[in-house]
C-alpha cells in the first residue's frame, strides 16, 4: 500500500472549493493524523475543517460497490474509463469527493461522489 504524502494531499485539495468561503487553499493538521489514515484538513481562510480518508485499500475491501464505480469513471483528459482511488474526503453533508488517478494517462483529478452524500 503506497500512501500519499501530506504535501501531495494538500496540493490535490486545491482542485476543490471550500463550501463556506469558496477559496481553494487547504492544509492538513499534522496533529490530527491517525495511524488508520484518518486526517483532518482545514480551509486556510475560514478554518472550516473536514475529514480526509487515506486508507483506500481498507475502504475498497469493505465497500463492494467502489471497485465497480471506479471502473466507470471517465478521465477528463484522455476520456478512457478506469481510475485508481488515491484518497477521499467528505467535504460536507452534500459533498464528498474521490481523488483519483487515471490508469491510462496518469491524470489526477477529483470526482464528486454520489455514493457518500447525505441529502
């Protein structure tokens, strides 16, 4: 299992917007990092915080629909289907994102998850 570094996760989080202040600058609270891959991220402007889940091996094993869902996600760059799940966040009760990497071209992008939002 190759886990992403804190810096890589912080960099990738800039692809989304804070649900409160709409900026895209986030940091990981290093004190919140748990051995099971649960981290806390926070907006640099308004301090809104949300969980970051980095143990995707466990998540994919315990959520039977995820591997099938990942095969159906198209890459916005090369338009082929099939991605690797790098990490996920639950930004709010209405928004959850998978941060994925395309198997074909290696393009990394966020994908809004319809499986984890509680409307």
